[in-house]
C-alpha cells in the first residue's frame, strides 16, 4: 500500500467537510456512498413526526462495501472512481475519478466514517481516526443553516431531524469512539493532521 487514510467522523454538522477542506489533502467524501432514495433496502423512520421517510442517519442507508473498495483502491493505486451524490434529489449524479496526485495521505469524511475504521486498522491502511465534537447546540445550528442553504429537504423535516440528532449526539460520538476514533475538537484534529502531514513529508 502506498498511501494511508485519515478518517474524520462525527455528527452531521460537526464541521467534518469544513475541516477536510482546510487540511490541504485529497478528500474522499463518504456521504457520496449513500443509497439512492428509491432503494428498497433503505431503512425508514418508524415513529415520530418524520415516520415513513428514509432514515438517512441509519448506517444501513449507505454502501459501506463500496466505500471500502474506494479506500483500498486509493491506498493501493492512488486513484479511484467514486460516485457524486445529490442529497437534494436523494440519488447519485454520475461519478468522477479521485486522484491523490502523489499524496501519501488523504482524508475520508462522512457521518458514518467510523464504520471504515476497523477495516482500515486490520489492513494497515489507517493513519489516524478522529471524531469531531462540538456543543450540541452549535452542531444543531450549523447543520440546520447548511441544510436550509443547500435545500436538502423541506424546512420542517430539517428542523425535526435536527432536534432528534441533537438529542442523539452523545450516542453518535460514543459509537465513533468505540470503533477507534479519538474524540477531538476541529482545531485539535487540524493540528494533529498537520503534524501527521509534516512527519510524512520528512519521511
């Protein structure tokens, strides 16, 4: 394997994508491996105001095996064809080739990112794994303003989903930690990633 992956997990709205853009490394967006809205295997919300709609916060709503295939190809070959997902339309919108362009490190981020950590550890693909944590109110507000700006779902659905996720944030962070992620703030993660990149460059 020629490259290694840095995994960024954390609740939706915790700042994963923003941090990934700041570190200056190639980024694999794991949320692009969501199932399409018409997939009959999609889990659905069974109770509450949003009952009946797809449960996009359930791990079974994305294609873990496809994401792992892409990670392994990037580590082995330095490039992989990956999907482009349109969240507003609940489906894939083509694909593109992600090329590491000679980098020995890349970032994989997404709300289910912790699920790739055990696999990457087992195959010695992992450089580091972090779970970003913020105050639940901050995460709620950032997630809501982003989702409204990008017209991801109807506003009422977004508010209801956001309140449910705010109540569930502690469990989400705990799940990521149990799978091997270090719980850190975005600034702590940025400092650690820059240190990894500097060490890799010296080698």
